[in-house]
C-alpha cells in the first residue's frame, strides 16, 4: 500500500483513482480531487511525504 501525499490515506497502486509523476517519482491518489490538488502544487505535498519517511535526523 502507498500513501496519498495529499490526504495521507492508504492507496493501492492497482486501484488508485489517479497518479502523477513529479521529479521522477510516481504518486498515487485516492480521488481525483487529491490528484488535482497535487498537480496544482506538487512541492507543497512532496515535502510532507518526505518528512514522514525520514526516520533519523543527524
């Protein structure tokens, strides 16, 4: 399962409502609304996703 970068909901890549590519990474969305929000301001949501994945700060 993957996380929708806009709302944080878990999304299955096979059944996702939409997907977008940004900086070489594919993001999957639970709804068209989340995809539209991401497409409008991807940098706003990519930061959130990266923050949740970084386990350690040195």
